[in-house]
């Protein structure tokens, strides 16, 4: 497993902002390969998805900071 690539992908995605991350989560849930995750295999993309969901759970349904 390439933990560094996974962490970099998560950081890049999170830097796009809350609304973008929610869209990216939906895309990943539908099996789409995001440009930021093209280097990752299916299991690594699932790990990214789980981590993004965990991060976004803190914000609930809101994207307010």
C-alpha cells in the first residue's frame, strides 16, 4: 500500500473546499476515478473515500467553517 500517495490525494482533495469534497465523495461512491486519485488502485480509492467521509462527518450537513 502506498500510504504517502493516499495521504497526498486526501490533502489535495480537502484543499478544494467543503462543497467540492462532497461532490468528490459522491463521485467516488459511484465508482468514478477522480483526477487526483488516478495513481491509486481500487482499494486505495476506497481508503480515500472512507477518510473523506470521516473528515466531513465533523461538519455534518453544513459546509460552514
